[in-house]
């Protein structure tokens, strides 16, 4: 035992004669462990996965939830000064994009997930391998939709065209995923419905949550009159591994299927509308992830004047990551307005940054994808026939100050999503996470 203690102490900075002093040995071992921990915390996710096999003590430490959270905090502060964007691109034989957020994909040709440096060159960092755990006969769509990205986790939903029940939380950095159980509200249980989804982190309980909004189109969920088109919510907790019981959404609203989420300030946000017999009012439906309560936030006042137009509204996180942005387009991409809420939750702070219009007779502005770290916005622009399979959809970066567009050199896909990505080792401690 003395020889073992002597060897371990030499790995610290003590002398052989101090071995007989248990307190000094203990202090040295703690200092050594602290040094090892600090080194490991600064390693990238892939290196940490390898380190779990070095020895049992390292494996136990790295898979500990406290270590995972500490590594996430250091990574969030961007120790290495690199920012990346995750691109999901899909090419197919037949593609069309309709009103709202409707996307039609038939005859899948190629699907790719790739990370790109968020720099001037926009060069590719790496491609991400993804092997779906869902059998071909049990998936409703030809590919998944990236709903949201949070702390290195990517939430995938089988809801691009048809509303399926396959949901996956995927960490591409460590190649692990968790498949969610089927939700309670399904066609078999409630009949016809619309749905949209969100994914977020609850910082109070250190939990990841999937939020599912379901609009009952047939009034099958409540045994009373005039219940059609009422909206319900059910929440999946990764920590609990289960869905909550459904409950009414308050305030009630009409859903926009496939509406992109915006997660900021501890809340998920979707565009929504309140329909009456004589009017339609756009607003933002906000869901506090910790309290699980809803609230209304106001759109820009000028939208009240645009109710006769056929508009597609899309919320996003603002360039500084502290508030909301709004992308507003008209059907067929005839214009694009970009708004930013400069002071979170204050309607009067909505500011229009720019209005874009197509620069040629065969060009259509399709969608804005996201803000970049520089404050520029990534756009889809179609060259050629808008709905045809031969249409070329290319990605551009828009400088909001100058209005200049720069091609990013990506034009081989029909369907795109893009969002900020920071690697992590979240899911490494879960027994139900499978390799992919």
C-alpha cells in the first residue's frame, strides 16, 4: 500500500517523504484529479467519447451528469472561438412548396446533414452520419424534419408532409439518439388533427422537453358541443421518458402546420392566429418551458393592415440571440420583410430591417433560414420554375446593412433547414441512447 501511495503521490508534486502524511497525500490526489478534470472538460466531444474507454474512473467521470453539464457550459462559452451551422439538405425527383410551411417531397435522391463554419467562406467542417432507427415501412415521410437544435441535441420529427409519430432526439457529436414513445394524441385516438412541434431546454430542472401542439379538427377530444378546432398541448420530458397528459392551450389559436419554432429567453415561440367569424388576428404563441404556461406576444402593428394578403410568417431567433426575428413573405415569394424585436416582449420595439423583392422575372425569394453570428441572414432563392423539379434553389447570405447578397456555393438541394450548432456530450449518460 505504501508503494502504491508513493507512486500516486509522485504523479502529483509531493516528495517521497510526504507519503507518511495522509493529509498531504489526499491533497495531492485531489489536485491531480482536478487537473485531469479541467483538461478533459476542454476536450471536444469526440475525444471525450474515446477517453471513456481509457479507464473506468475516466469513463465514470465523463458520463456523470455534472461533468456533462460543466462541459456544456464551457462549450457554450465557445472556448475554441468557432461557430458552426448545421445544414440539412434534401434533393428529390419532385418537389413543391405551397402556402404556409407546406413542403412536398417525392422520390428522395439525396439527404445530407453537414456542419459548416459560420465564417466568410462558409466552408464545410464535416458531414454527419445519421442512420434512422425507424424501419422504412413505419416512417410516414421520406425524410425527417429538423424541428430544433438545443445544446448539441437535434430534434427530428416525422411530420414534413404527413403527421407521423416518429420522434428522435439525436446528438450527432457522439452519434447517439433516443427514440421517443408515441404521443397520446394520434389519429387512432382523436381522429383528424393538425400539429406542430417544438424542442427546448428547461434550465430550472435540467431537462429537455418536446412540446406538441395539436388542433382537434373534429371535436373528438372533448365530450361537449362546439369543440372542433380546439388546441391541446402535450409535453415530453427526456428526464421522465414520457408524455404528459394533454390539456387545453390557453389562449386558444389556430395552428400553422410545420411552423418553425424560435427558442429564446426560456420560451418556445410559434406564429399563430385567432380566427373569428369576421376577422383573423396574427400573434405569437409563447410557451414558458419551465412553468409550462402559455402567453400571447404581439406581432408588429403593421400586420393588422396586411390581413387581406396571403402571408407566410416565420419566427426566428434574432442575430444577437436575445430576442425574436420575424420573416414575412407573400405567396410565390414576391417579397420578403425581415423584422427584429429589439426589446424582447415589447411590441413597440418591432423594427423592420429590410424589404427584398426578386431581382428578375424567373427569380423567387423562397424562405429565410436563420441569422448568422455576423448578423447576416441565410436565404433560399429559386432560379427557374418555382414549382418544377428543375428549379435550382440556391443559398445566399444577406448583408442587412448593404442589402448585398453573397452566394454560399450550395445549390444541389430542393429542401433546406439551417440552424446554429454547438457540440456536446448530452445523452452520453443515458442507457436508452443507442448508437447511430
